[in-house]
C-alpha cells in the first residue's frame, strides 16, 4: 500500500503533494500500522478511513476451484479469504485516497479539511493496531472515523460490548457455573436497538477420562453486552455463578479473570459524520440508506470506546454473514457502490461547504 501511494505521488508530481505525510508504526514484530495523511487548510476534524489489513486463518471447506488467497472472480463475485472482511473495503478506501490525491494535484491546493487513511493490524485478534493508533496520536476524540467492514449496505453506528472471562474450577462443578450464567443472561434486559446480551462458552477443557471425576476445569467465555448490562454487572454474574457452583458441589472452588473489556457503543443521532455519510450514500444509491448496528466489534468501536468519540461508524461492501467462512466473497457491485460512496463523502466533507456542518 505504501509503495502504491508513493508511486502515485511520483506520477502526479505536484509541489502541493509534498505536504502529504506517510507514517509507519510497528505494533507487533514485523507487523506495522500505516497512515497516509493529506493535511487540511483548517483545524476542522480530519476525515479518517481506518481499514484492517489482517484476516482470519484460511480454514477448511473451500470449493476445489477456489484458492483462498487466489482472488477468484466468478459470476460477479470476488472470492477469497478476507474478500469482504475487509480487503474489499480496504480497496475502496485506497481508491478514495488516490482520488483525493488526484484532486489536490488538479486544484493545486490542499483541501479545507484533512484526510487520513489508516491501515491497521491485529483487528481480528486483540485489536492492538487501533489501540496503537490511539496511543501514537494518529486518531482520537475529534476525528470523523469510518471503517469499511462489511455492512450489507447499511451504515452501522452501534456495537454490543465485548467482555471476555476465563473461569477456572477446582473440582467437578463447572457445569453448575455454566448453567447458572445461562439462566442469568436469559433474564437480562433487552436494548431497544442492540437487542439482548449474549453469552458463548467458546472453549472448555478439563478432566482425564470419562470415568474419572475431574479435579480441574477451565472455560473461556465471550459475552456480548448491551446497555444497561456492562462488565461490572457481568462480573457480578460470574461471581454469583461460581458461588452457586461451590454451594452445589461442596469442596469445589472457582476463580475468574477478565481478559477483555470493550464497552458497548450506542448511536449518536446528532453525529455530523453520520449525517454526511448518509447524505453521500443516499445520493449514490438513490435510496434511503438504513442506519443499523454492527453485531461484532471493530476498530472504530475501539476508538469510540477508548476516546469517547461519537463520530465513529462502519460502512463497507459485502455481508458480515460471509466473513470468516469458506468461500468468502464480496459482490463486485458492492465494491463499486462503496467506492463511489467513500469518494463522495470525501469530496463533500473535505472540499464542499456542506462539509462544515457540525464541525
């Protein structure tokens, strides 16, 4: 990506483009974030597109004629691991950046508002890339931040929280703790937009043989929390579940560790980025773009949760239902639509007077 940007800058060869900044930051050994910034003439918040470069593992189950890393095109669809999550969206954002560079060169001056493309690492794991971008001062509470995760044609502006626990039990009482937590979650209130809080026991280990009473068990728990339920409430439920298990099986003892704590992000109906993005999407598609919520957790959710930034959201090509699965694909038409929307949004908020609304 860096080489592509440098090549385009060299081709355009305009003195005003000397102001473009390219920065790298090593987040993990051999894995670096990249940021390209077109400075603005004003102190208005920058428009930032943030896109992760990593994907989940290839996995099994792919059709024989589809190579997961081969970018197979068939029937108007681009197949491959990460096609929709989120190489398709990254390509759209790169196209918007190149468009901005070309417009700056053509007009001979920088835009009114600054623009950055951040390419992050580790989103599919612990999201250390977006956290590093915050720590490095690349993005914070002021910027208008958009990721290009697959959103099924929607603008998605809210996220369930994501809290992880590791629960350990000395003695044969883990089943009691698991059942107690399931009952507790069934009784939680439902958020009017984000829906119910959910719980998944993704991994359980313990025991030696079917006929031997286990002396130790461990379970990894993934909770997706919606307000008013938060990590503090979840912790109380875990503590109560352990107490129930200890009471049900005398002599057993449980403990827990919180290994992940991401707050829920609720919609801000007054977000100027939301208004500008919806206007661009409506104009491009000729339809009333749906505003919804994202069922997972994204780089922009990390930024919103850690900085209090209310102008963080998702809009990208493809469907989240296809991500992380065999035969992952993104429709070509979705890429075209998203690219046009991202370019229109950049044109509107970087140059047009309408982009000053809510600055």
